[in-house]
C-alpha cells in the first residue's frame, strides 16, 4: 500500500489498483504509449501470477474531493514515471467500498498507522464522495458500521 517499511502481509497482493482523474485515461490513450506499456508489463508479470489492474476513474471510487492534492509520491529510480499512492484518508475510504474482511483489515491498518482518533476516522467518512451506484452506498454503510463496531 505504499508504506515504508512495508508490512509483510501486504506483500501477498497480486495486483496494483490505479485511480485516474476524469479524462486522464483518454489523454493517456491519445498522447502516450501507456496502455501498450501496461500490456507489456502485464505479459512480463503474468508468469509470476502478478498484474497491474484494475483501473478506476475517480467517480468510481470512494474518495474525498481533494484526493489528488493528498496523494503521496512513491520514491523510485525510474526516470520517466511518477507514481503516487492515495493519501491515508482516501486509501482508508477506498477500503470501505466493500464489506470485505481483507478490506476491513486494511482499513484498520491505515487507521492505526495514521494514528487517528475515532473522531478523525469518522471525519474522513463524513468527507467521502461516494459514487452514485446504490450497491456502493450499501457496502460503504455496512463496512463503516462493521469497522466502528470492531474498532482498532
């Protein structure tokens, strides 16, 4: 999830999710070889059961309106690539999109790592911009209730 040092349990993930701002995917298609490069990287990673995907546009993910300004740059030795992870609050919110045990574990990890009070965690939830799909609203509500029932 982009934390240093990384927690060993997160090394088990086999994919990388990406969030694009509205229009970014189309701009990458028109102006770069990004999608060709993703296909090439995925072919390389396939033998290890790894892949870069899924890709979401910002209106498909629970985030704050300020998500882009709150991203955290990921350091690396690459020269033609800038990578970011969602900031703690937006990553926390994205983990509450599904009422799923792994996502609940991840949300609690982020909450603990950020050292928020319960009120600060609730404030992130109040600031959430939730996609229109009713099933996302329902899952968010269930995941939020479960998270606070269990706490840290």
